[in-house]
């Protein structure tokens, strides 16, 4: 009898272990682009299958401020090779195996890196579903990787966007002296890649070159603002720190100022954008030159790029753009990368790339997806009904009201009508800790 009890206990343990293992396996198998049950309405994946392929673009005679001619002391030029990961709506991919992404990030030890992987849903080289679709160009953060933004790239592609994420190949973030390289290259890379893809992908029938959006995180946020119309100040600390006036020529009054422009641009999303703080880039008026809709997303406890002189000030200064500022109260800088992979959870430096100390990562990404979808559907696709998701009736999400639910509508999405003032598309009790400000463009 005792031995029978032991056997039963062992069997129960094995069954429970298998069940827990299956749950863990399922959790790990869910790609970051597939939000959870508590996500706001528009965060959900779209109806399209997703393909992904990598393009190689070469910019001839690209300036390199990190390589100086020993005779003249001036920056050298060379052919700059840029890899671009392209996610797109695809034809039926049933039975194909989705991609597992692999990348590396720098560690806190100089010249060392750590590898990680992430589950995806895209199918490599799947046959594209011809459009034309809107084009969204994505610029990652300093020393980041495009695949760490798969939460966004795959999700938007499933909704009918072609999403091109640039591999900027930054120098190590641990070497402060080399940050001048990305300060120059970010906007130039974005302009070059966008114009190149507008030509090639439009000819392919995949995109509509007249409907373009930009998304940038951190240093990429600075890049999309500069490429999207904001005018650099030649006297700004960020501009003056780039040697030999290499960035100043693209600033106000510079001989190459007109290079930083994108045809067909319809909207900009900047998450935790750099360009403020101790090394501002725009001066007092540079952001006034943005003339397309702008969506800024930031945490008000951002210790990396500074909220008050960054996103908050950018929102106030960009007076000629219809604009929005979504703020995560008590959120920090790390609001734009996939959930931390297992290999990145062993040291604080590694997990700090991905996770905010206060906000749950999956929650932040779901809210980002909801808002970015509403923004791009409104301004790139022209779906005017989606503007209702941006037109909140209370700017402080905590102040939203919703009468007590019945048993059938607990998980409903707020219509934001009548006496329900919870933000449209959010579930009851799940619109907390946020602020959304908006301003129309000032008359010219």
C-alpha cells in the first residue's frame, strides 16, 4: 500500500511537471508581436500572414566621422553597406516554420557581447502580398538590434504595412567617444534607406511611396525627428560635438540642410527620443519645422535621455504638427524592446536593455501597439474612424469612468461614449498610469 502511494505521488508529480512544462513552452512560443488578453483593442495582430527578408543597400561615398584621414584630419568617405530587415504582408504561409531571431547586445564589459534569441511568427522569404501598402521605416536605439523590435515590426506587417528596420551597426555604447558616429549617421541612414525603398519597392508593387511613416527609439527617435523635418541648430551641443562640422552642414543654414527630407512622409512616431538633455540638438525653434503628424511616447522617469527636456519639450515645441504625447507615469527609458530573453536575465545590465523597473514589459508593448496602430491607421491609411482612439476625453487615464460591469461585459473594450470615459479600446481597470496629451497644428 505504501509503495502504491509513492507511485501515485510520483505520477502526480510527473503529470504536474509536464503540465507546467507545457505552459512554460507555450509562453515561450508566443511571439512578442502577439499581445496578451489584457491588451487594448487595436494591439491585436492583423489578418495578414507575415513574411520577412533582408535587403542589402549600399550608400556610395558616405561620410564616416569615426575614420579621419591622417593627412588632413578630415572624415573619410566610403561605400556604406546597410542591411535592412523587411517585414511585409505575405500570401498563405500555412505549414511553414516561423523564424527564430538571433542577435547580440554589448555587455557592460568593453568589447564583449551577449547573444539572445526571440520567437517570431514571420516566415523567411515568404511570397509578398502585393499592395501597394504603406511603408514604415524603423530606426532602433543605440547598439540595439532590429529583431528586438519584432513586437512592432511583425504586428504592423500583419495589419497591412511594409516595415523596414535598419541595421545601423552602431559602435559599442560603452565607448562614449564614438557616439558622434550615430549622431551623424542616424538621420542620413533613415533618409537614404527610405528613398531607396520608395524607388525599389514601389516598382515591385509592394508599397505606396506617397504613404510613409517613421518610427524611432532613443537614438533612433532623434534620427526620425531630424530626418522628418526638425531642423538641427548649428550651435547646439549635439551638433558641435560632431567633429569638423560634419553634422553642422545639415543644420540650419548649412549647405546640405535640404538633404534631410523625405517625400511622402505622413507621420512620425518617436519613442523615448534622444536630442534633449545635456546635449540638445534643436535649439528653440528647430522642432517647429516638423509639419507632419507626430506621436511621442515616453516615461516621465527616463534617466537616459530626460523626459522634461526631451519628449515633453519636443511636444511643446513642434507647434506646426498635429501632435500627441503618451506618457507612462513612473516609466523609464526601456519602453520599446521585446520582453527580455532568458539569456538576458542573468545580469542587471543585460536585462536593463529590455525591462522597465516599474512597468510590465508586455503591458507597455501592448499599449504602444494600440496607440501606434491608431496613429498610423489614421494618418497613413486615412482611416478616419481610428482617430477616435486618439481623441481621449480625459487626458489622465486614471480619471476615466465606467459604471459597474455586468457578468457579460467585464472584458469589453471601452467605447468612450456617454458616461464611459475610459480611453476607447481599453478594458475596464486596464487604463491606468497613463497620460495622453494632444495639440492641433498651429496656423502658419
